[in-house]
């Protein structure tokens, strides 16, 4: 059995599920740089069964998410791995490790959950990204737009492998036909994500002033924009917008299952796995074109709509189409190739190819 090390930032539950699947094929070791991300609720970490070898390394936390340590390098030096997988370069510890791997000619895979090219960024930032992204033995990427990101920053296109990104297991998919839900509103719309400026929820709430009171909008999640959004809701006496706060995964999927349409107004998402989660529950998705998962999975009039922004007549037309056409079967069909089990199988095939 091949011995594989993954260096990852924190134990996101869907990654733990994926790693558990991979441990059936490889002797899998994972270094988590921190126990949790600072912007995640404690309930986010619902998956606590590790069927792989988990290692904690000591270091110095810096700022919100950064981390500096030589312990990852020491760990690699003291153990013989057939393959090392680096999940990006975002911390000083990861940068140091990548420099060590390159200097010592140790083959490694550069793994990303998504990426967006920023051609207008400063030259220094591009040089830094290119330095740490280029030079890997192979790359794992979830979609074509993320491939472009890797290539822009120096990756060899011939070394890029695509895997199906998923956070949903096969047993979490909705069953059709769905039961008729008991509702407060006649029509239910839902969105989910961190309440941060980039996700653009305040704009969506402002737009919702133009919708009837029986069109209920539920926004699942917490974040620094919550106070501002709540203030707007109260000021405008809006009774058709509900901020639920953070919900457990099961409650979130149940909300998706009961809703009519999923709305995603984000101004930027390197992937956006919530799109696949919504589709898996049989609800059409109306999203901006600035989300990699939406660009990959959503097709106009088939399982939702892609819009430049969630505003105006375009949004109204998209909503009415989704309400008046049964797209549930198409939604589930388009999400079916993207399960954690299928993602794990693809990872095994890719890693075995790289290990050759």
C-alpha cells in the first residue's frame, strides 16, 4: 500500500470524508495546520471520525489564518512517503515546505479547491504566486476555470488532472418525488454562505424589496455583514427575509430540500460547493457567473440560470421560469456525478497515475 501525505489547512468535514475514502486505498497521513478556521462555527466540524493518520504540528499562528512552522519539513524528513500533496501555498509554513520539496527534488502534487485569475493584480503578487504554484510534479484541480488559474501562474497544462469536487455523499441526495413541505411563505427561496461583503447578500436583500411578501427569502449563515443586513431589514420593515444564522448540515440540507429556488449572489467564489449541495436536493440554482461551481454545473433553463448579477427583470424572469417548470429531476441528475464517493474514486485513479 502506497504511503501518501496530504498537507491541509484545517479538517473541513467534507475533506475528512474524502480522506476517509482515500484511506481504503492508501496509507494516508494528513497534517492539519490548525484545528479550525477562525471564521467557521464550531458546529461546522461535525465529522470527527478519522480513518487516516492525522498529525498535529506545532507552529506560530499569525493573523487570521497564517501559520509558520518548520515541523512539516521535519515530518517529511523523518518519514518516507511515496507522494506528498500540498493543498496550496497560502501559509508561510506551506511556502517553506514547497521550497524544501523543490530544493531536495522531492516530487509533490499541488492541490487546489478552485482558483480565479486576477490579471490586474500587482506584479509582485503575481511573481510570488508563480514561484509557489509552478514546478509541481502534478496538479489537481476541480474545473476548467481553475485550470486557467494554475496555467496563468506557471503550471504545466499537461500535468493538470481534474477531479469532481463534492461535499455530498450519495445517501444525502434528495429522493423524488419530494414531500410537500409545511410553509410560512407560499414560495420559498434560500441561500447559504458566510455573510461577508464578497458574497453580496446585502445587495440581494435590497433587491428583495421588489418581491411580494409571500416570497420568503431565507439566508443561512453568519458573518460580519449580518448586522448591516439586519439593520436594512428592520429599517424597511421587511417581513419576507429571514436570517437563520448558522445551521447544522442536516438542517441546511432539509432547508434546501423544502425550498423552491436557491439563489447565489456572490461576486467571487473560487469554487462554491454549496451549488452542488443545492442541486443534490432537487432545487434549481440561480447564480452569478462569478462562481466556478455555477459555471461548471448550472445550465440555463435546465437546472437554473446564470446571470451577470441577481437584479432586475432578468432575475424576475429566471425566478418565474424556475417556479413554473419542474426542474428537480434535472437538478439531481446534474449533481449525481459529483458525490464524495465518485470524487474519491477519481482521486485514486489520478494519484495512481501520478505514482507511476
